C-alpha cells in the first residue's frame, strides 16, 4: 500500500478568505483535490492529512464523499506554521 502525507492545515487568511485554504476552489475544484489526484495517479491509496481544528470536519466530509481513505493529524497551532 502506498501512502502519502498532505499538509492541509492552512487557514487561508493571507488569501483574504474565511474558507480554509485546502477548500478554496481553483478552476472549480478545492485546492486539496489537486495533490490527491496527482498522488492517486501514481498509485497512492492512503493519505495522512494534517488539518487544523477548523478545517478537520469539512475536509473529512470532502474526502469521504470522494471515497478517499485518510487518517487525520491535528495541527493544534496552524498559526505557527
């Protein structure tokens, strides 16, 4: 089984958005969809996704709807980088 870690704890504040950065849409898709799609194309089947406390549920919902297997790691201090 190929696995990957995706850093998705960005808050998007510098982008002037209240939407968590991984969920901001670019060309109709959330930013998070792009690395997941690229990694799936090279046979990655399981993801570890680093999230913040505000984005965990919406990201979990998005990935579950897409059928993506993921475990979540909580970054409790995303403002620190």
